[in-house]
C-alpha cells in the first residue's frame, strides 16, 4: 500500500467513525428531547438568471437563537468557551429533504453526507439586489436565506479573505488564534484598522452601481453566523461568506487545502459573472499571495488589482517571496501590492479609478486612530 492509498484508507476510517459517533449522539439527544432538526441558511448569491443557495441541516437546541435574535450582554469566559465549542460539535442530518421556495417555484433537494445543501436554482428575470428564499424541512422547520443578485452593470467585485485581512485572528500564531476564536466575544473581536471604511468605499463607486463583495475563507462553515455577526457589528458591506467544511471527507482528513478551496471559488465567481473584474484582498501570512498570483496569471484580463496585508511577525524571506510574486504579476498588467495598512490600499485604488479619492481621509482617519469602525447592532437588512 502506497502513501496515497494509506491516506485514502485513513480518511474512509475517520469518516465512518465520525458518522457512527454522530448517529449515537443524535439518538441520545433526540431521546432526551434536547434538540430538533434545524436548517441553517447561508447567504446565497447569483445572477439575474440563476442563484446558488446553501445551508446546513443539523440538530439544534429548540430554544437556539438565530442571528436576528442576538442581543449584547456580558458573559463569563466559561460561557463564551462553551458557546464557541458548541459551534464545532454539530450533529448533521445527511440526506435530509429540503424544499427551497423562490418566486420561480419550489425545488426539492437533499442534504449531502455532511448535511450540506448546495443548490443552483434557475430564476430568470430576477432584479439586482437582495432577495429571500425560504428553506423548509420535511419536519416543518423553516428558515429564510438572504440571496444577493449581482447587478449586471457592476464593473468590479471585491473578493476578500477574512482571517488577518479584515479580522485580527493571529492565524499564523496558534495560541493567539485559539484564544481569539474560542474565548473572545464577537463584539470584542478587532477588525483591521480602516478596513471597514475601505470596503464600504470600494463597493460604492461614484457610478452608483453597487459592487458585490465575496468573503472567501478557509474558516469552517460552523463560524458562518459568528462571522456574519462580526461583519454587521463592524459595518462591513454584507456579502456571501464562502467557507469550507472542517473534518474528514472529500479525500482529506481535516479539510480541503487553502489553494484548492480559494482558487476553485474565485474561478467560479469569474465564470458565473463574466462581466466582473475582481479586486483580491488577503494577507501574506499564508498562501493568499500565491493563490491570487496564480489566478491573475490564468485570467489577467479579469483581475483589476491584488492587495495583500503584511501581518506582524513576518520574515524577511517571506517578504522576498511576496515581492517576487508581485513583480511577476505586475509584469502582466495586474498591479499587486504588499501593504501595511488600509490607507495604502485606498490611495492606490483611488489612483487606478477603483475608489473615490474623497473617501481617503475617512479611511486614513480610521486607520491612523486604530478605531474598530462604526458599531451597529443587528444584521444588515435586505
């Protein structure tokens, strides 16, 4: 047995063990009446012809709150930890039937082996902007998913990483990442200074046609609600969060690799919206520079600019690697910059017509002051 065969066998064993454990736990919680089936919708997106709608079907507490019910209030560190851990210990319902209701009618789909729903719904004639779809389980539980229909007149979409790009997580520093993820309230999570003002300026050009934003991250789907809350609280523009599944499956023991995940999603955005150029924003802490550079080399006519933040603790070697990538990509006519703050991005974006120069002072002030940006309660409404 070679290494690839051994890995495949180990993945199959891990998947089988996870499913057996999940079934045992599900029987226990159902008997005790502690949970009931829930459909947990993700933000959908698409064009005026078709939309992609996603969700996860899992067992949830009958009195579980949704993002719409979130209310501020102090909690102990133990309460925060338990709430954080509960997001990762889910009991998915593979094969659950879900009815997706849109103005075009009702479509019935089944959740996959991990409880996920990923459906493309033909919806000709949709108006650009925000819409809603209703997702209903056979058991009667229902939820509404927000769906963004991209305006065909939009010239650019913003594609952004999350960790250490808009949200300080210390992803490259293990203990700092765990502390931020498990022990910190969403309201206390710090955005990168100036990033919210920058993103609002990038998606609201002088033409008046709103540009979409896609948050593409290797964070797990378990954090969808938490990240959505952060985006709302810190007044970032609302957009689809395209995350990944953590756990054994799809040929991997832990999760799909960052390169495969992000490249696949960015390519899909390009294919689904052929009229959009992309502005890619990430950080140099992991593989964003390599991923974005590869996309630019494959589709140089579609990438308007690449900006990667330099996080604290980077090495001279890493700076040199990113500089070489930037030189290679810039030679193709795609500007690629490694930056230290949001003001640098704003000034360059304004110089190439991606951002209204009048927005720069507000971005500079928020960046310089290190403010966390406007604080709003509740989610953005359609």
